[in-house]
C-alpha cells in the first residue's frame, strides 16, 4: 500500500471512530459513509487530512448536501450545511483544522 493510501485510510478511520460510525447530519449508521473535508483539501496544508477538518456523512445523501458549498464556489449551501455548521457538529473550527493541517507539512 502506498504511503498516501495509508495516511488516507488512517485518517478516514479516525474520523469514523470519532463520529461513532454515524452520519453526523442525519444520524444514520448502517449505510455507506464518507469522510467529508469541510474546508476543501486543496485549500489546506498537507491536504487537510486531519480529523479537525472532516466530518462523517452518509454517501451520497448528506454528503452531497455538504458538497453544494464546494461545487458552488462557496456561494450556495443547504441550511445547516455551511462549513461553520459542520465544524460545530464536530467541535472544531477552521482555525483548529488549519493548525492541525500545518503539522502535516
């Protein structure tokens, strides 16, 4: 397994464990889950592969609601799915995610 794959797998599992293997938006458990980057990974040092920048969402339902912000370039979002709302759901913030991501460099 490549180094990047190992980092991503460890990161995903840490996010899922923190969130109890449940979608943080709807609470669903026994479905396909995704570790959604709250701030786009391209805008974070080291790709933002830190739990402080990610939230467990069911895929595709709640995950696509969160993606609307990224797809629209930050111009549109579903109620309760703005990045600041998502950070609150996991007890984080953009500042905490940025600080943790800086350590990945």
